[in-house]
C-alpha cells in the first residue's frame, strides 16, 4: 500500500482544514495520512526548493503524495525527481504560481520587496503576519511547469471559482499530460464546501 503524505499550502500548516479533513477520512479507511510541516519553524526563508528537498529527504518507500496549492506544486516536482512516488492527488495545485500571484502584489509592492528583501504576508497556519525573504521569488522563478514531464498517475481536484489559482492553470497543465485526470468542482480555493463531494473521487483514484 505504501505511505500517504499530505503537503499543505503557502502560509499554512499541518493544522489546515483540508489536511485535517483528509487525515480523518483516511483514518476511516485504516490508513495513517502523514501531515508534513513545510514551515520548518522558519517561514521567513521558505523556498520551493527547500520544500521539495524536505519531502525528498523524508521519502523511504512507495508513496502517494496529496498536495494543496503550493504543496500541490511541490508534490509535482517531488514526483518528477523521486522514484518513490506512485501517484499524486493535487488540490488546487499552484501551477503558473508566480504568473497568478505577483500581479496581485502590484509593481510598487514588488519593488519594495526587492529593495528591502522582505515582504509581509499573513500566515494562516500561525494566524499572524510573517516576513518572507525575496529569495522565495527568485527561487520560484527557476521552476518551469513545462518541465514536469514524468508520467505519474495524477488526480487534480480544482474549483471553478478559485480566486487564488485559476482553474485554467490546471486545465492547461492536464491538457498536455494524458496521465492526469482533472476533476473540476464548483468551489473556491479553500474547498471547505466541496471536500465531501470530492472525497469519493479521491477514494476511488487511490483505490482505498
């Protein structure tokens, strides 16, 4: 059966709603879903590279990765690089992440971030403002979604009303990769109102 690991999203943590909800569902199947903490007690110096390496170093056996938002993007890159990943379940994965996120900051805030080296972001997992170093941006720029070419069986669940990562990003990504199954839902990025609806599809995909 292998291991099942959940990767939370940006400025979140293992106590997130989606992670805890998924863990409870897996428990009903007699399976322990591991919830990784990608913050490493230092969200200020978070990078996509650090997240990927943390997960790669944790893997020891055949694994199903379940990733939410930036955790979904992380999961995709881990699968690209590791022989341990059997399948992926991606919840509103952050494909085209910078293209969608940076315009919301605006040119003035972007310039201030570059000049000072720091950006203040609200950390939902810790429920407070936290600093984020500019290396988060420069590191993420080194990753090109088009290089995700390893045919790992993948289920993407994405909301049509997602206000953070547009459904079109997952549509574009899956259209070019026949090993990906896209399951759109009428929900937003948080998916709190749609997890019950999504679960039968996730359960069937994972063959639980």
